[in-house]
C-alpha cells in the first residue's frame, strides 16, 4: 500500500500518518500492526515502513528503509497550458501527464482563453492520486494561473518552445530537443494563441514547433508534447 507523505523526514525513524491517511489505512484498507507499507514524499524519497500502532486517527509507522532520488528522470519538463473550458479535460491531462512524467505545470491565461481561473487545490489532489497510481516519488509542481505576459517575464534556463496552429515555419521536437535538458513548452487555448502572442513568444526566445498534421485539442496537444519529450529522453 502506498501513501503520500510530503512532510516526512528521511532522518526520522518514525512517522505518524495524518488522520485522513490513518483512517484510510486502518478503516478502509484494514491494515494491522505489523503490516508493511510504502511512502513517497514528492521530493524523490521512497520509504518502506511497518505499522507499529494501527490507530485509526494517528497510525505510527517505523521506517525500515529509505531510497532517495527514486526513479529520478534525466530531464526537466515544464508545460505551460491554457486551462480548458471543460475542467474535466484539464483534469484528464494532469492525471495522464503525471503518469507519463512531468515536473512542472503552469496554467496560463492568454487573449483567447475561455477559462480564466482554476481551483489549484483540487487539481493538486488529482496529481497526488496520479503519482500514487504510477508509483512516482516526485510530485509535479502546479502553479497558480498567470497571464501569458507574466510567464514571459519569468526566467527559464533551458530550451523554450511554443506549439501553435498559425501559418509559418515550425520545427519538430525530435530535431530541436537537446537531450537530458530542461524544457518549457507553451500550449494555447482552444482558439490558439493570437499572432501577436506568438510573435512575442518568438521575441522571448521560444521556438515554434509542430505536434503533427492534425489539429489537436489543448489537452491532447499538451499530452502529445509530454509524451514526445519523455520518449526522446528515454534511457
């Protein structure tokens, strides 16, 4: 059984599960004293522990082993995505991208965005469930929604790309990606970025890319970019 424990410290021999996780472990999963469980801290730590006290409100665990940098990936992927009008499509993307592998997500508000806000707390719960499902020790960072202009003003030490459907020369990721690097990829709203936004991105060092011949939905395009970057960096 796997639990997300972001406040755990690798040097401590014991850990107390939160009331919510204790209730889930003892009342729902029916775990008992002596049962072995696994923990992830979202920072690369993977822990094995044994239940010392199976209390439904404050379960005590004895840590038996710690692995740091568990399944650490050889690159850093930051996707900046315009939230979809249908929030369920954004939730689907976050779940699948987390399972495939992603480090950071920024929700961007552009001129043609149909959704200007999103409940980050709820979305983070979906990400947390996905890291537990896919056995990942790193929890992707989900940033609060920001205007596209604000994102342009933020420094980024890596390759920067913008995917769009406007006419013009575009590159394939497989031809431009420097392997084992850091990447920031912009994915626009349902109506795409405006020509002015694309031009500003190019002026800020973003390279225009294509994600194939088909015109993709926002969440599909974002997931395609996520998959392609991970595939190209596979060991």
